[in-house]
């Protein structure tokens, strides 16, 4: 995620990782147990928190990302071994030999950061190609269609100590037709200097994702509106989660 490299410290500080992983972990643990997963790939893994969690469950895990700085942070935080690897790879590149893994995940709205829908669909195809029969591919993105089209909705304000000093971080999101934007404003309290960044993301559609998954051999495709397993509702769900099981 090269677009996020300059703000990697901000994203890392902004997320309450213990709370987030406690919320999302049971969803993946149950899913991996059901499909008998032992080998997992985390696509667009960022700084590696989810990959490290999966590895702590005794799984063999590869985290991949297009951002070298993100992977450097992951290695520094979690180390590397025969069962935990970090790989530089883009969305459109093959993950490994066909059928070589049990599960592939792409979460944290990462797939929506693809440059276009065609690349996002190609990434899903690469995930399913690498998954063995009976294995699963999981994608989670922000449901753009639940966000009103118009002004920015400021979601979070937090005070954190960053490498640049004590700072106030503001995060918001807004939609302009079929494109979403995450907005960040960082105010360093020592001198009130301001850094801003807007990151665009795609509005991925349920129907298009299902078609892409089935075209690559998914026999069962389920959608959820959150990690508690609730049904996906296009104009209400905060998340769009697809679980595609290969035939």
C-alpha cells in the first residue's frame, strides 16, 4: 500500500489492535477450523497484526504486501521463520502454485485500495486459484453504499504519541458517487503543524464479487455485514465480507 507509507505511523497508532483482533478473531478461527486450514495467506497484510494472530494459532502463514515499509514493520514486530513469512507482492501477481494453500484473506478494506475494479477482481481470482479444493477466500471491505453521498463524516478523534511528537489524529470518510475517501488530519500539538491525506477507495459490488468468485471455481459464496455473522444489507451494513469456498 504505497499510498499509505507516509502515514503508516498514524494508521498504526489510530487502531486499537487488541480490541479489533478480539472482535475479528473468532470469525476467522471458526472459519479456519471448519475448512481445516493449516496454511494461510494474508494478502495486503500491512503491518502484519492479523497474520501474526493466525500464526499464534499454530498455522503456517504468509503475509504479503506491495509496500516494502509495511513489510519491514511486520518483520520488526513479529519476526520471520519457516512458518511465518513476509513477501513483497501486488494484487495481480500469483500467490503460489495452484491449490497450495488452505485459506487466503484480504481484509481491512485493503482490496478496495486496488486501482480499479478489474484489478480487485483479478486479486480475488489469484486468491481462489491458490486455494485448494474445499479451502476458502475471504475479503472484507468497507461497504461504500452505507455512507451518504456528500460531506465528510468524521468518525474518530484520538490523541497519540507519534515519532513526530504528541499529536491529535482525526479520521473521517466520505463518498462521492461510486468512490470513497478516507481522510486523515494529524495536528502536532507542539507547534500545531498539520499533515493531511485523502486515500480513495473503490465501491465494490456484491454481485460483481460473487461473479468473480464463481468464475474461478467457488462453489459456495456467502456475504456478511460484519464479523458477528450478520446478514449483509447493501444500504445499512458497515462491512461487506465475502467468504468464497472453492469446489
